[in-house]
């Protein structure tokens, strides 16, 4: 039997990302690069991986059913193996709509960051009290509390706008950039739980010829990893603006459902 366990505890910081297209690596404020330093979208604080392979003790020369002939060929040569991974989620990205008063942002579809409302929980009440439902309607189906953020570029009367007076029909905070971190470690994407399992049968036909038949069960427990946009993207909230009805709502599956495959090999 062989068994390997690997645990990684880490923290990844960066001031530059290249997640989507040629414009995604740009900063919110070209004159304040320090504001871009934040957790990476690839920051996974905990990652546990378990792998094993065990030859079952049956058949010729083994502890149980130590028989020869055809019976030995049938009961012997069985092996089970697996790889299990348990990984924490990466930080979310919270954005507002593009700032129409800043041509570079509006023209290139850059997304501004909101202001954080002090003292308001960022996670939704459904997440905090354990009633969240991926198929839930309204507040039961969201993971993020939109009231924890406000848009400093929006007119005061607009939904999600930060409080402030109007000046000539536009908010005084025009050209003000949000103070939310580029990525938010308080709001993380869903963790990854995945188990792959294999059953392998090796049968020696002669000293040189071995037939191997195996069944591989990928995501054997059929676990679901939720994504946040309609395509199941795990990076969700950068695609859903602050005032969007889809903020913090899952839109699909970010991993693959259970898959079973079989293989036959002849080694000689």
C-alpha cells in the first residue's frame, strides 16, 4: 500500500492580474498602484490532497484466497486507488458599472470598485444563518449582501449609490474611486471538494503479457461546485455589477458532474 498526504497553507498577494482579456490587467487608478495590492484571484489558503493505492490481499501469494489456476486469476490482482482534494475558495471580486465620466474606463469596459459601507456584513443573511439555497428566490438565493457596498460614481438617487449631495445634476464624488480592495478575502468563492476513485484488475496471462482492466470514477460523490454567472464561472461577481440582480447568485456548475470511464490495456 502507498499513501501520500499533502497540505499547503498559503497566501498569495499581487498588484496585477490577467484573468480575462487584454484590458483586465489595468489598474483602477493609474497613479495609485499601491491600491492594487491585494489577494490574488488564485489565493487558496488551504489545500489538502490525499492519494493512495492499495493492492487487495486476495489471490496467489496473498493472505486470503491463496489459490492458483483460474480461481487465482479471478480473485487476484485487484487494486483500488484514489485522489482526494479539498481546497478553500479564492477571493471574490466586487465591481460597480464602468465610470462614464472616465473615458478610459467607459470605453474599455473597465469596472470600478465600490465603497465599503462600515459595519455592514458582506455575506448575505442566508449564508450567515445557514438558510442559503442555490435555487432560492430573492434573499434566500444570494451569497453577498449588496447593502455592504455603495457606488461612489452613481447619482445620489440611483440604486446602490453612496450618500452625497448633487452638484449641477451630477454627484460631487465624480471621478472618486471606490475603496473596496481589488479582491475581497471576506467573500470567497465556494471551496472545492473532489474525490476520484479507481478500481484496477491486473491479470497475468504469461510472464510477459498482462491484461489491465480499470474503472475510473471521477467526482465519485457527484459534488457540485457552484459558479456565479450563467456559464458557471467561478470568478462571478466581476461579471455581475453592484446593482445587478445577479450579484452573489449562482448561475451554473463550475466543475464537471460525476464521470465514469473504463479502460483496457494489454502490456507485453
